[in-house]
């Protein structure tokens, strides 16, 4: 078995076991996740990601290890910024903390599948059409500038095409009575607001992937590195949400930092075929440095306020 196959097998085994433990045993029933529980699971997922990064280093060398770490940091920073969106979605549908874990659980399953499809498509497009590199780079730069200029995200689920389509053909209950996505009332099967919430979360992830996948492709084109770095960040997203949900307002400088990173990796893609190609060592240093500076400045600002 070659190194790639060994890493794929190890990754699948770790993710499979953790899915069974996290979502199938410890968090099988709907319950409100405490700060301590979220902190423990977040630490575990970060440790697993760094452990896999060390394994990549041993099996494939320092270059691939740095690519994985850069991809993981990019995806993790974008994921933290996306937590704002999740908070607004749950608030819009009046989903309590007890039922949020189930939606995030199924959202994780959908995200793992969707990211795999996007990654295959993205790598295929770049491999077949070299000029797609410039398209992806331009998209990242425009997104970064738009994020820097824009204010808070506006969530309008009533305008979501999928939600409107479901509401047109499927009866929807008005209240959340349990953690079920569908209920049967008077001989009619109806969807609950939890199901609509899940649809909005999943469709939001499609929008997130438009940014995150090209961003990771800016540092590596290896399918193993791209998918595993995405997957480890996504798997830890649920616990990270509960860890940071009550203090998200503190990270006031995170959005400018993420927007800078998007612009930076976009420029890196635009320069990919020139003599000014940016090395992975420099890229990793910039990404890590900007994230650290954003967090430190946010904490100092919060203390002053």
C-alpha cells in the first residue's frame, strides 16, 4: 500500500470511528451542549487534525504537511466566520439550543458529501482548463474585498429557492414540538421548521464552499490534502459553534483578517503561472500570522471595551 492509500485508509478509519462516537453514542439524543463539553470535543478534533498533519509529514514530507496545515487554517478561519450565519439562521427559525445539535449533525454529513463533489469538480476544472485558476483567484479577491466592505450578513430564508419550493409542495407545521424533521398529523405528513432550518444550513454550505474550496486549492491541488483538511475543520465545526456562540461578538477583527486571507490566496492563484509564484512556506506564515493578529487584536479590543 502506497503512502496516499495508507493515509486515505487511516483518515476514513478515524473519521468513521469519531462519527460513531460523537454523533452515534455521546450525542445521539438531542440535548443542550455545555461549554465544557464543547471545549473537550473542540480540543479533541484539533488534536486529531494536528496528529493527522504529523502523519502526513512522516508519510509525504514537509511540503505536503505545510499544505495540509495551510488548508486546515484557511478552512477553520472561514468556518469560524460562518458561525455568525448559523446563529442568525437558528434565531430566524426560533430553534432552541436543545435542537441545534441535530441540525448541525446532519449538516455535517451533507457538508462532507458536498465538499467532496466540489473538490473533485474544482480540481478537474483546473486540470483540464488552466485558465480556471485565474477565475478562482479573481472570485477569491472579489469575495475578500466584498467581505471587507460589507456589513453583517443578512439572512432571508423566505427568499431561499429550496425553502420556497418545499413550502409550495409540502405542508409545514408552525411550531417545533420535538426534534423530528417530519411529523404525521391527521393522516398528513408535514415537515417541521427544523427541516426548513436544515435546508437553509445546507444551502448556506454550498455558498461557503464557493469560497473555501478555491481558497484551499490555492495552496494545494492534492485531493487527499484538500479533502482531509476540509473534513477535519468541518467535523469540529459543531463543537466549535457551541464553544464560541456566546462570545462571537468579541472577535471584531476576525472578518477583516479572513477577508485579507481570501484576497491573499486569490492573488496567489493569479500569480500561480508567473515568476512571482508565492511559496507554501510564505503562504503558511501569512495565514497563521493574520489569524493570530486578528484574534489578539480582538481580545485586546474586548478588554478595553
